[in-house]
C-alpha cells in the first residue's frame, strides 16, 4: 500500500467517523504528505537541549556565537556546536561565518513556511478541523 493510499484510507475513515458520509464518495486528493512532513525538521526539534538552544538564539537581540549560546546550557561547547549544526541542517537556524566566529540566528520565515506547509498538507488530506459553535451545549 502506498503512502497516498494510506492517507486516502485514513481520510475516508476520519470523515466517516465524523458522520460526514456513510460511504466514501471520492478518495481524498492527498498531496505528497511525506515531502511536507520533514523528518529532519522533527528530528532537530525532538531533543530538549536543542529546544533550549533554539529558545536561547530566538530570545537573543541578534546573532549568537557558539560560546554565547553555550552559556545557557550545562553542556560542553562541542556538544552545543553539534546541536547548532543539526538545527542549521534542518533549516531552523542560519549560520554566518565572520572570521573565526560563526554566528547563528533563527530562520523565522522559513520555520513559519515549513509549519504552514505541513499543516496545509495534513488539512488537505483529511479536511479542516471542526470548530465548535459558541453558545451551544449538547
């Protein structure tokens, strides 16, 4: 079974469980969800140390060197450097070399675009989430 077939089955079952249909009228047109749901992006964010590092860089008033970032973590500077490289390789951080120093900053527009692409891919596969109507109680 291909990923698209799996996605279509999940979508149909989801729609049926929401009571929207008693039989699948048409298969969902799932985009290449695998491309949108980037494993490297999630892998980079799955480590608590990398989350702390990302927060440190995001809260800074400008680009940070490895030494500046390492000040937030009770970790060896070489480990912080490897974590920064994982975040950079996933497109979460930008690295600019100036002489011997490398300065890291958050790639905010790229992160937002990646998250939107992921959300759009999932939503187009299974439809938008249902919103609860205010004032109605069941």
